[in-house]
């Protein structure tokens, strides 16, 4: 009798353990319904699945997939927890669907995936298959007549429909005509024609191109930033381009010695010939021998190139003067 309380407590603990194990091993209950179960074409309805399960049990609701275009998924709502009492949970999954064809549909029974310890199974909803009725619009043919679609009606053409557009078109043409006429008169006053506006600009003389290139090279300040190789490459390229354009010599593809030899047959001032050789030689030393000239030499080679172009450019043609006018000017 002294051990009775201890045995009673042990018995209660055993019963509680068995009750907990039984609760965990209880299969979840699946129910499903359709709200509403009768709709019209194009209307929406809810397909609802509810599961009552233990806290440790795992269920997965299905993903709605349908190859039938008669019923389409509109919204896949998240899982809601409707009730929680101790270890018991009640979950709900709602699918918003829409039907687009009249008829009666057998949606079958709902199913969920169930997993508990080493058990993986598919659970079906209790009860019969879910059914949906989709109705259409009812037309009382006794009180309303049904007619075929009428063909497109052809209306007669009226000038007033386009008169406004024609008026604006005439105004635009008049403005364009006046602009063209004014342009022609302006060109004639200057001895030109309309075709002159579309002619490409004549190429600039080689010495003009060279002088502008030298000025642009001077503004870059290359040798001032220790970029001597880039400076002399630009300087000699300008000089070679000028020689090619001025005398038709392929200086861009020639070496320094070849250029000097080719220029011997051209009449040049002595100083210009010496400056040409000096500039090309200094450029070779900087580009290939990595020579670093001082500031005075950099400026001197620039001025030599500039004056070489100025001294060898073609002489400007002076227009011939009428002898009678020359006599008048002397008088």
C-alpha cells in the first residue's frame, strides 16, 4: 500500500505518453468544397481545401495545373491558419478560379501530400467528388427576335470631310513655295544656284590642314606632360601628310632616308631642306631610341615644322589686271 501513489503516477505518465503517441499517429483530415457551386460563364469561384492535423505532421497542398482552358487559375492564395488548440491545427488553402464554357464539371476529390516520420502518402478529401455547374445567358426567343450581324454600312463620300485638311495642305504648299522662291532669289543675287548648296566643300589646301593640325598639337601640351613619343609622332605625321599632299610623295610609307632622298629632286630653300632633315632625325631618336629632348629642342622642332610649311606652301595666285584699268589706276 505504501507504493500505491508511485504506481499511480507512473500509470498516469504511461497513459499520457500513449495518448500523445496516438495523437501524433492520427491521420490528418482533409475536406474540400466549392464556393459557389453554380456560376455564370466568366464568373469566378473558390476551390477550398481544409486540413486538420497535428502540430508535428507535415502536409503540402497541391499546385493547380490545368491544360484545359475551360477553367483557369486567377489567384493562388497563401495557406491560412484557421484554428490552433494545443497540438491541433486547422489549415486552409484557397484557389480562385474562373470558368469560360457552359457545362457541368466534375472536379474530383481534393488531395494533399502527407509526411510524418518515415511516412509519405497522399490524402484524399472525404465525401464525394466536387461538382461545378456553369450556366450561360438565357435568351427568350419568344419575346425577343435574333438577327444576323448587319454588314458594314457604306456612306457616300462628302467633300466637307476633307476640306479642312485640303485647306491646311494648300497653306503649307504656299509657305514652302515662298521659301523656295526667296532662297532662289537670294542665291541668284550672289551668283549661285541651288545645286551649289548640295555640293561638297572643296578640299582644303595641304598647308591649311597642316597649320591647323600643328595648332591642335600645340594645345595638347604633350611634351610638357613627358609624352615626348606622342608629341614627335604627331609632329612627324603632320609633316609627312603635308609632303604627301603638297608634292604627291608617299611619305607616310617611307623612312626618313627615303623621304630626304625623294625631296632632293624638289627645289626647296636651303634652310627648309635642313629643317626637314633635322625634324625627321629628331623624331626617329625620340620614337625609336627613347631620347628625351629638352624644352628648347621641342619648341625649336615645332617652329621648324611650322616655318617649313609656311615657306614651301604654294604662292597665292594674283588675278591678272586689265591693262586699261592699270593705266587708270596709275593716272
